[in-house]
C-alpha cells in the first residue's frame, strides 16, 4: 500500500531535491513546446540530454556494430588515452529494459572511462517489449565474443574485461556473467563487475514496501509492469531471469555492488552482497544516503554521483592492482 511508504521528500538530500525540481521544470517545458506528446523513449532521451552535456573529453570515440543472424547490435566506445592495449569496461545501460541507449548514459560512460583509464564500451541492446528475455543476455555475450576475437582492432586486452551497468543494466551484467560461466566454465577474462542499484530477482522486500514513488517511477505496480514487458510469464523463475534462483556460490568475478538508500531495489543489492560474501566471493557493498534510484546520472548537480563513480573506479583499480601483483 502506497500510504505505508515513507515521505521521500523528507529523506532526500538537498541536491537530490534540486535535481527533482530541475527535472520537473524541464519536463513541463518539453510538454509545453510539443504539439504532440513524446513517446516514453523520446522523453527519456530528452530528459538525459542536459546531464550528458560537458564532462570529460575522450581522446577518441567510435560507433560500430556486431552482426548476428537476426540483427545488428550497435555499440559506442570511448577511449580516454592513446594506449594501444587497454582494459575494457562493457557498460550495459539501465531503463527498465524498455528505454535507454548508450547515448542516454554517455556522461556516465565517459566519467567512468576518465576515472578508470579503461576503454568504456556501451551496448545498444534490443529493448522490450518488442524483444523479450533472454535475447538481451545473448546480445551482451555476443559483443563480448566479438571484441575478444578482434582485440587488435579495438586495442583492448581480451583477458581484462569488466561488465558494468546501472539498474536493468546491472542485472544484465550479472546475468551475462552467469550465462557465460555456465556455457564456457572459464570466464577468468571477466575480471570484475560494477553493479549500480540493480534488480536481481526480489519480487517483494522491505525496501520495496518503504520506497518507490512518483519521483523515481518505481512503485510496486511499475516494477511488475517492467518485469512483464521484459519476460514472459513462463520465464519469470528462469535462473537467468531471477538471478536469486541461480547458483551464486562460485565462479562470480569480483563485484562492486552499489545501492541508493532510498531505492525500492536496495534490498536486491543487500541480498546479493550477503550471498556472495557468505560463500567467499570477493564483493564490496556501498550504499549512498539521501538519494533515489538513478542518481548516477546527475553528476552535474550532485556530488554523490561523482562519489559513486570514483568509489567504483577505486574498487576497479584496486582489483587491477591486486591482479597484476598476483
């Protein structure tokens, strides 16, 4: 019941309040200027435009695609330096499986490249409901195979690949790692995971009962709707759809797991971290207070956003340092 939820405006930080006010003003202006309403995808792209302006400049960027038997899978890559052999972060964007693209997350990707020194490559995977689970996982796996076969072309180290993503993209990052683990057995080339406020399989939780509102669009009904658009009913308990039905006790790369404290999905991250730690996996958990789901986008207005990117980059670099020493 929505009445039982916390008054989120009393809990969020001043900078989070400024972001909400700014987004409402921008939305009102867009709606006033348009004679026809924007689709959800157009509105999401428009809402991210301001936050993707500026930020770190890359030495170069490229757009390319992977050909598979059904369609082309586009991707964007950002190179922060002139190095000829780079670590690679494949970034999988969020958006509830139904909206978003590498363009909507361009600022996050460039900041991550700048902080880590790695090439950051964003995949433009197929969106739901037009395309259903598990196609998106297979597309992410196909991109990984493609860049590993063509490491010279993309100037990357095929044995140093990190999967990163926010929200639905965090789920796809972990799901892809699990899928490849089960298919190939040895995924030592996936050297870490950077998982930002993901949804991994909980259908109900304390955080879902306390949080989720008009500001983040993640009420219980909305969460169920996103899930139904992404996967068929018969696939809901598939271990690659509900990752808590998968075996999380072995073979998972070192994982940085981040949650927003006022996010209905926070308990997904807490549970994932608890399971990995219980079974001896290398996992770090970070929780950011006073912020809502999706806050990683807002580094132009919120210091917490850059804190989170730097924190995950520090985990990434420490993992690299430990790996090199080992």
